[in-house]
C-alpha cells in the first residue's frame, strides 16, 4: 500500500511541478491576505493573539485552495477509473493525497512565514521557531488527513467549491484552537510557552483519530 | 469467460440495463451494437467491475459480481471513451505510472509504446498529441499489464487506416484475447464478431445481420 | 384526517413520553427551587441542557447507524441515520435559541464565549448543517447514502474532539456556570434535571420513530403505486 501511495504521490508532484497550479496560488494568496489584514486591522505590527489569529487563519484559508483542487485531475482525467481497475488498496490514494497536501503546506509555510515576519510580525520569528515547528507539523498532518477525506467526499457533488469549505472549516476548528493557543505565547514579546505539551498532545490525538477515521471510510467513497 | 444472466443496472429511477444476458467464451469477440444511450458503456463498466449489477447474476473471468468484483482488478484492459491519461504527463510517464500500479516491470513500457508506434513521441506531454496518437497511447495503457479481457469502447473511432492496422494485433482480433467491443461501425463490427449483442434502451438481444442492427437505430 | 400509528410500540412510546414531559414540566415549575442568583429565568436551563445532551447523543447514534450501513449495505440503517441527524439539527436550533436566551438572562448578552457547551455546540451545528446540502447534491441514490454515512461517521468522531478542544481553551469560565452545567447541583435541582433529561430523550425517540414510520409508509405507498401502474400498462 505504501508503495502504491508513493507512486501516486510522485505522479501528483510531477504534475504539480509541471503545472504549478496549487502551491504558487497558495503562497500568493497568503501574502495578499497579509496585506488585507494590514489594512483591515489598520496595524503595522502584530504580536501575541492578533498575530496568532492572522497567521493561522491565513494558513488555513490558503490550505483550502489546495484542498479544493486535490482530486480534480483524478475525476476529470480518469484517475479514479484507472485506480479502481488496478490491483491496489484504494486507501493508498487517500494517503498519497494527504501526503501531497502535507508537502504543499510545508512549502507554503516555508515561504509565507518569513513574509509574515517581514510584513506584520512585531517580535521576530527566530526565538519562536523551535517550538513553532512541532505545532506546524502536527497541525499540517491534521489538515492533510481531513482535507484529503473531505475533498474526496465533495468531489461528486454539484457545488463542490462551496461544500468543501463549509464542511472542512468546522472540522478544523479544534486544530485552530490548539494551534492558536499553543502559538500565542510564542509570538508575544517576552512570554514563554504556556501549555505547549498539552496542545501538542491534543493535536496528536486529533491527528490519530482522523487518520484512523479516514483510513476506515475512504474505500467507501470510491465504491460503486 | 463471461456469463451474464438478467443483469439489471439502474441510475436512480432510470433503468440502464434491463435484464441483459449474454455468454462469451475465452478468446472470443463480442460486439455490442446500439444507439447512444442504450446502455453500452454501462455494460462495459459492469463487465469491468466498476459498476455493480443491481439484479441478475454476472460472472466475469471466474469472479462473481458484485460479490467478488475485487478479483477482476488488474485482469481487465479498458479502452474507454476518455483516454484515461494525465494530460500534463508524457506517454512514457503515464505508462510507467500504470506499470507501478499493476506491478508490471517498467521495461515493458518501451515495448508496448513501440508496438503502438508511439516510440518517437513518447516524451511529449499527452496534451500535445493528436487525437489518433492519444488513442494509440490509451490502447497501450490498456494492454500494458497483459490482461486476459479487453473492453473496448469504439476503439477504431477517429483513427486513420494506418493506425487501425497498427493497433489490430494489440487490441484487435490479432491479440488473441477475449474482447468485448462497442462500435457503431456495422460492417466492421460484424466482421470481427464471434457473437453479437444489440442493445436498445437497456434491453438486449442477439442480432444476426445488418438489417437487425439497423433496426436498433430506428 | 386520522393519523395511523404504525405498530403498538409507537403508541405506547408516545404515551410514556407525554407522561414524562408533563411530570418534567410540573417539577420545573412547582418543585425545583429558584436559583439564588438568577431567579426564575434560570429555569430555561432545564430545557437547554437536556436538549443539547440528547441532540449530541443523536449525532453520535447517527454515526453508529452510519457505520452499520457502510458495513452491511442495508439502506434501512442509512434512513435511521438520516432521521437522527435531521431531528438533531432541528432541535439544535432550539438548543442555540434557548442557549441565547439563557445567556441573555444570565449575563445580559445574547451570546457569550465563556460557555464551552454552547460554543462547541455552535461549531457542531454548523458542521451538521452541511449534511443535507451534501446529501441532496449527489444524484445517484446509492452513492448519496454511502457518502452521507461517511460524513456521519466523520462528524460523529469530531463531536467529542471538538468538545474537548473548546473546553480546554475556555479555562477561564465563570465559576457559577460550572456549578450549573452539571457540576454541583443541589439534590432537588438534580432530580428535576434528570427527569427533564429523560423526558427530552423520550421525546427525541418518539419523534425519531414517528418520522421513520412516516418514511416507511410513504415508501410502501410508492411501491404499491408503481406496481399498480405497471399492471395497468
């Protein structure tokens, strides 16, 4: 199953590199949103809770852009058919898509966070980085798992672009809660991380639950 | 090889296949005629294990559908209406992906591409290829894993005579495989058929000659 | 027009429910003491919290029905799941409304973020609001029920996680609220609360069974009609 997932992932990454559809849009979107927040909040510099809110909401909405497009090629170019005819475990498709999404988010964060630091963040990122990393990684896993599931769930519906955010955003609220609570003290000048372990633990729990749920139900989405 | 008995497949309230029965022996070619919307593509999809029958019995390659449809995986080569190829990838990349999915040695990719005459253009993205070339690559994809059963949806449509000649040993009678072919070409279809089936509005009956086939279209 | 009750159990269930609801109302108005701080208006708590608990259990039950549907392919489980969610959403509006009223009487605002039950309920409600649009935007009925079940399972797993997250985040709740949402209720209040909870659960069960029966009857009617038409032609 892992081998198949790797094969699908490599195919997806090859297509993404060639078309450059998802990731550049996600990055561009994030930078634009930072500018919007600058004007919307009428602030030159953010810290603490405001900074946390801006960065996490921006990352989430940018992630949505990538999630919406996840299975389009499979549906429009026959990928689902090809995979259903092959002697593979179809859960590998979910795994590949979730892995792709995870990688897109990592690239997004690598590019968008420095921009955020430059444009809006008061206290620098440098001190916060070591603690920020596990938060980002665990949140990415949750986002990737749930995003890959919901995107598949919505692929056949008529109003796909609307259903995905409506479904996904409530499901990701716990991730936002945990990530924001954990990040806030890191972005405030002079504060030390509060209950980092507690929130990382919760994020890990969320990740485990939704990976298990996705693996359990994904097959049923491709059946007929 | 294939035995269908009273197969029914619905789409909501509409009946796409209404009690279809047919038998195909190993190595034989079944040609399916019928107007658009008669259920021909649905029939192919049921035979491929992609759609489960709602009623009746179906046995394909020893697998009872729908219970054992997983057994069909990797044993069917489908040449569908859509080419089932990723447009941004090249034929070689598409077939390598297919090879990995089916556990086929990647060396076979070059062999099959040459067999359909696409060796020269194998590294241009599919989006840059002509329709005839795309069809050839699609045929290559369908036979890459050497499946015992071929399901072909209008395989010769849009191909020039040279391409038809090229593909004949790959997906035609020359391949020696059990085949189910959907076509509108009455004369050509009758020529390559061992058995025939006429579908009209989901209802199937064998059709003996040209006159019977033209009746379907009326 | 008379309404036909399908099967004796529905009738009996309805009577028991009515009895419990009467008892609950009597207790709320005549037995439970008035809250020292909030007075009479606190009594909406006896509607709000049981409704919230019952609907949340409804969502989780729907998830279990959905699992059974996916594993068996039997569509009757899907109908049970659908009705449970449908009913919980409708009552969910009531939960939010009574929650807002309670917030207004207790804190002077129609909405407060300090109450974790209310906040996490809003999120759950928003999620389940997507159930019907998702369901009915899929044309093929078999696929529709399968996808709906996948949603119900995912959402069901989400409910407890969400509650934990919101609870963890709202550490700074009004201590008064904590004592009223089930922590340290005095004896007579607790008894009233439990009766209300049972009454609400029975109400949900009755409505659920009623809607299932309705659907069953109309499906059978449709089938008969179709058979008659086939015979006539």
